């Protein structure tokens, strides 16, 4: 360790970085600082001074506040708490909501410039109702961790310290009410609280047996495991359904082609395409979690041409793109959707997708830097970004969701 660890320094905050962290300068050195806003002057405590290129620090006092600073929406995460016990999961909660979206837009556009050499003009759109709700009450799923004494709470930001809290302002009302914040769970590691579209809120303690829940998007019902993946914001599945339906170009869509939904989960986006283009739509959903695939098969059963297969996307698409006996024109006419994990699709998957030469690719991304890197890989293979939309599916955090259309 250097000699600055734990020391307080005064910093001018100049920019925003990916990951919800601000950028400051100290004697020419870059310092990544939490709980600050570009334009502010803060006192920050150095947490890591081991690297020559940059240090890390936590803001502990505001000297000159941004006009966009507000009282933190979650007392447990506010700047007047010791950084070691500030609750994680609401790292933008001290920033006025519309400015959060402005900062997310900046992170997205800078990632696109830096990694994909593209200038994109895109607004980060709020989910319906969030502005009125002040960005609160949206989480339908919360993971609480358990400390050695059995007390539950979120982790502190960037650590595995369990912080006990007395409220969860980002959670839906039913979730906040069901969360056992004052109970002990000795011997357990975590307690998940979730509220599905029907059946109210429930707890999943440790690795207890899975049950099936129902989530609703408009008139459509999706079945999935209670521990399975589903969008966290109560309005996110609807927002992404509409975004994908909007970004698929109907002039390039062929319902009879070998259309694909990669990393398909329980079939949300495949169903969005089926609802948009009708009963004759052919689409194959590919997902590595066999439990999710089982549910997807059921969720997609009304389309004769829809199917769900279990497979690792990279391996499955490699075999698919080289399959003999498949009509190459059906591959080339296809629309390919993908919604990869946070790390993105990566070069190998992009190479396999582009070797099929599909008519269009619609990519749903939860990480702007991973997306921008993948967009650059697509560009190398002759596919350019034709349309982009971004959504604030995670108010009071740094996360955002981006949907793009790529064509040859």
C-alpha cells in the first residue's frame, strides 16, 4: 500500500465513468471517486493508492455541491454515513433523476465514440410512471445477504459487508413490506424477496426448492422459476417488448426465415416478435439454462414455428451456422435477437452471427461498454448500427438498457 490509503483529499470532480463512479484529478493523477457528481468539489477518503495510473476514493463531504445534488433517496446510502457501511445498489440516489439520465446518456455516447468510433444521438427514456414516482418503488426483486449473526441487509457498496437497513425505497410497496429486515436467518447466506405479477410477495431462503411463478406482460403470461431470471423493474419487460417490436424493421423481417432469439431466457423477446408478426412466425429461442428452456417451450407454444432449445449460445450458433441441409437463404433472411449477459456477446459469437449473414440483428444490452465493443466487432464484419434507443430501467443506479438494430 502507498502512504495515502485512508487519507482525506480535496478533489475537483470533472467527469463520469462507467460503473457509476465520477472522475476527479489530483495533481494530474486520475482519481475515481464514489458518491460525487461532475462539477463538484468534494473531500474524499482514498481507498486504493496502489496503482500508478489512478487511485480510488469515497466522497465523505461536499465542499461545493452540484445544482443537481439532492438528499439521497436512501438514508442508508447517504454521504454522511461512513463509506464502509453505506448500502450499495443506489449509487446515483444523490443525483436529481433527470440528471441521472443525462449522465447515463453521456456514458453511453462516450462508450460508443471510444470503442465503436460512432457518434450516436440518443436520449435515455424513463419507464412510464417513474418520473411521477421519483424513481422509487420499482424493484420486484431484492437479494438480501446474511451476516455472521444472522442479520440481513444489502452489501455495502463494493464490499461484502452486510449493512442492516430499515427501509428499501427502490422496492415495490409489496416487496418492501415483505422484506424481513428485522428477522434473523442464522446459518443462511442469502434471502431473496420477490413480487411476481400475481400471488404477492414471497421469500426464497437459501437454496430452497424452486416453485413456478407467473409474470404478466400486457395480456400475455410467462411462467418461470421463482429463482429464474426476469427483468427487475416492474415495467421493464413491457418496455423491452415494445422496444424490440419497434426496432425490428418489418421490411427486413421474414416470418418464414430461421429467426433466432439468443440468450432467450423464458421467451420474452421471442414472444414479442411472435406478437408483432403473427401466428406464422418461426423463431428459435436459445438458452443455456435448461429450466428456463422448459418454461420457454411452454410460454411459446401458441406459435407452431416457435421452439426453445437448450445450449450454450457460442457452441449452438457455430453448429447452426455450419449446419448442412439447412437452406442458406432461410438463414440469410433471418432476424437475430440477442440479449447477452453483462459481459456482452464477444467476438466469437459476433463472428458466428455475421457468418449467417442475417437480414438484421436486434441487440438488447445491459452494459454500454460491452455493447460498444460488440458493435465494433459487428462493424468489422460489415454490419452497421442503424437505430438505437436507451431506457432507464434502473433509476438511482448507474445501470441502463440499450436496444440497437444492426444491418448489413
